[in-house]
């Protein structure tokens, strides 16, 4: 399972690749687009963020493929 992915839609204008290190977010910004983008209610998205399980192992596996030649945006949207 790859943890680095290509964003789709308008998000693609920010970076060719993205990696979400955390699940959820605690900031509760009023202007946050993430719950809507992920089709979640705010109360289901905003919580105590935690690192994704096995993120370092999965990232290492991705990077060993040596196919990423462009920037990777970290924590685009905190989601599984």
C-alpha cells in the first residue's frame, strides 16, 4: 500500500504528490475544507490527531521505489 499519492482535482495545483502523516486534526479552523472534502461531519473529523499506523515503514517502502522526482506535500488533509 502506497502512502504517497497524487492529489486529484483542484488539490493537484499545490503539489504533484502528497502524504498524510496524521489522521484527523485538532485545530478546528472555521474555514477548513477537509471535512467537506472527505465527506465527514466536523465532529467526526476534528479530534485528537494521531500518526497513521506504520507510517514510517510504509514511507520507507514507498521511497525505496525511487519513482518520486517531484515534491511531496506533507499533511495535505489528515486522513487515513
